[in-house]
C-alpha cells in the first residue's frame, strides 16, 4: 500500500480509501460480514475509511463504529459526511449551523468515537450562506469534535467562492474535495481538479468503476440485465437501446483490451487511473463483499505508463464525460427551468 499527504492537513492516508456506502440495508445487511471486510481492508494497509450519515440511514456508520472499536480507531483516518435528510421533519438536512452541529453529534454516537478526522459537507446547499457553513465547521474543529473538514461534489466555482469567503472573513477553509472521477467521467479534469490543486486541497475520488460500467460485466453485444443491481434502480443509465449508453459500452469494450494488454483486469485499471492525476490523493473503493475487496485492492500495484494513458485518452478524451455519476450534484440553474427561462412576456 502507498500513502500520500491529505492536502495541507498533515494527515497521511492510503491511496485506497475504503468506502462503506454498500454496508447496511442498501448493500450488505450482514453486520459481522461487513466488519470482517473492514478488518481485511485495514490488514491490507488501508488506513482511510469513508462513510456518511445517510448511507443506509445511519446503519453504515454504526457498522464502521463496531469495526473500529478498540485499538484500531487510533490507526484509522475516519471520514464521514452530512447534508442529506436524516429522518422526517424540517431542519434535519442541509449545511446550516443548526443541522451540522446536530448531525456531527449523531454521527459521533453512531460511530462510537470522540472525534472525526475528516468531516465533509456531502453536497452544496444553495439555501445556506457558505459563511455560515464554514463558521460552524471551524467551531467544530476548535471543539475537538472534528480534525479537518472538506466538501463533496462541489463545482469548481463554489470551491473557489468558499476559499474566497474564508480569506475575506478569516475563517478556516475546506481542506478536501470528494468528486466523482473515473475513466468514463473525466469532466472534473477541466476545472474541479485544477482548482483543488491550486488551493492545496486533498482529493478523494468516488465511483472509479462508474457504477459498474468498468467492472468488466458490461460489454458490447452482451445483453444487459435491467432487472438487477444498479441497472434496475436507474435503467436509463444502462439500457443499450439508448444511444448514449452504446458509447459507454463501446468504451468499456476497448478499455478491457487495454487492461488485458498490460496484464490486469479492467476494475484494477479503473481504480489505478484516478491516482495518476497529480491532484488526487486517494481513490474510494466501495466493496459489498470480501471477494470484491480482494479484487479491488489488487489495483494498488497497477501503475499505468504513458502509452497506456495515451490509449485511454484516445478512447475517452481528457475532460470528457461519457457517464454521469449517480447522485452527482447538479445546480438549480440546470434543474429548475424557471432559472433559465425568461417569463413568456419578457422573451
């Protein structure tokens, strides 16, 4: 296992980060099996674990807490996130001071720990002034409840605005960003990764397998089962009858050949790819089973050479998205027609 500094925090983390979204009701409901997977990851040299309060409605954090109870907690860099709704009722979501103070306390309880090494706001919150968010996160650092804080899936302009506000108001700043990044989703190369690097931020990327498109299971000409797994949840992203999906299948087929030519599997190449970028600190792997963990950690030994990277660039050009990551944040300017259409009488 290799290790890198997490931005300017002084914290050293493994280049593989264990993501735990698949632990709990959404993925693997067997707590003891999930604990064994976490312990196996730690035995492989992974010292970085990422979770979130909304993963299986808090169940994932509870499982992580069970796994880290005792001496292992001291050796692990523990990251979690808050933002999404937790339960019914108002003011139980977002990036406000009112909610984040409560969300951190609830995460600490589920995790069974006194501190969180890296706390991240899971998505931007257009309802809350960024100064409010930075202020409360800074207070939580001073209280010793979190060691550092960052953001997740923020667009480049909001990262830059947050740093501007930090400087102008004398507030602590985001130390990390967690964007989706894979061979099929390279859009962050245009702006998010250069901006993060400019500000000296650590970057932990998610969805290296593009929700399974780079698992090796999807190939041109092979029937796609739309009744199981992610394909059942979001069939429009996988249905080969949709032209855009054909481009992803074609790319996956070519990438399998690239991986075979350098003596590795496509998942191993997919996990290794983000780590080549100079802005990236760690890539999040999210296994559901022990077998998947064993397969993914093999990618730590894969270091693509320039010829391999040139072949990848020819299949999916730099800065290009063939795949839109599930759950990636989209600004209201795109999702709300009223913000991009003048009233009929003013057109």
